[in-house]
C-alpha cells in the first residue's frame, strides 16, 4: 500500500470575495472547506484514480476530526497521531488576486514524533512511503532523516517532495523519486534554471547523490524527467484553462505512483503524472480519473 505522511494537515477554508476592501467588512460570495496538506492531496488523488492509500501524520482537536471525516468520505484509510491542540486552518481569500493566511498548527512533542515513527516501522518492501511538505516550526529540521534512518535496510521505496536542504539530506537513503520544481532545484545548488541543459545538469546531481528518479515540475510549461534506465525527457503540459494550481504538484506525484506501480514503466508513469497534475490545475478540486484519461491521450 501507499502510505502518505503529512506533518501538518489543515482545513483549507477558501472564500471568494468580490472587490476585497482592506479595513472594511467584506462579504463572501462563496465558501468551501476542504482538507489540506501535500500528503493529504496525494492520498485524495490516488483515491480518485482508484488506488488505495493510508494517510498518516499529526492531527488534533475539532479541526483534526474534520480532516479524519474528510478522509473517510474520500474512502481513504487514516491512522494519524492525535495531538492535544487543534490542527491548523489555512484561510485563502480569492478577490482578484488570492491572499492566503496559513495557521501555525499545534505543538508536536518528542513523544508524538516517536509514535509516528513506530507506526511507520510496520511498513515492508511491498509498501511505498510518500513524505512531502514543509517541516512545521514545532518539528526538528531532521525529522525526514530520522524517519528514513529508522526504516533503512527494509527496502521500502520512498518518495520525497520537499525543498532545499530537507530534500538533499534524504538522498543518501536512495529514494525512488524526488520531485522539486525548477525554482527549488536551482535553490538547492545556488543556480538559476534557465534551459533544458540546466535541468539536465542539476537533476543529474540529484541522481548522483542518490535519487533513483527525478521529476522537476515546471508549472504550466510541463515537467522534466531524469530517470534510471531511460533518456531524460522534457514534456509540455496539456493545454487548458488553469483554475487552481494548489495540489497540482501533489497530483503529479500521485499519478506517477499510480501508473508506475501498475506498469513499472517510468516514462508512461511520467506522462500519466503530468496528465494528473494538469487535471487538477484545470479543476476547482483535485483530479478525477476521467479527466486524467482524456488529458493523457493528448500528451505526445
């Protein structure tokens, strides 16, 4: 099974406000509440594609109860570590431009970290572990490494989707896949990614440092694959009207894993991942399988 780890799940409370006026009372024209967090997004998209996963991480309070209920409604198995405080709420106000205010989230104690690692120690080589997202201020900066150190030697395929030093320090554990975007890739090496040669140069470095496969997401421009056993491949994203880019990168990861576990074909998985990411970008919510299938046929 695929297991997704989200250190700080949230309720994303999205409000549409016409003609937002600062310092005054504004009234929304539409509101929606949804579970948020990179690993949460991966699990939801996997469910939409018909593949089971287990979502774990830290939740607490009435907001945590909402997140767990949302997982049940998406037919996702959940096994979170319960915290004393409330899971965070992220407020997103869409009024011309989008403004986001992200909550801090509850304090995570050392005993909570240990409880999460013990849950993960039951995984085997037949599972896939996805760890993604920023590290909350209440967690130590080496939490990714601590988890991977405890699982080392079990042959568990891992997917890492994080930034800068956090991602770089996981490469010695030889993850199955890492997925920075082009800006993050450049930041890792103090460079600016300007062309395909730069993509090749710096994704090569990630592979030399231990990553088996590297996907660099390029937003609306598509994505770049540098993978074991195949020539590097730059593909354009399908054409469409972008509605919401939140979760598009997570959807790419979910799509890649879904197809890779089915066919063991890294190029086909890459294309399916791009189609899945684009389907989310073209939708109000996260990708649905029928839309992914349609977009997949347009990728050459």
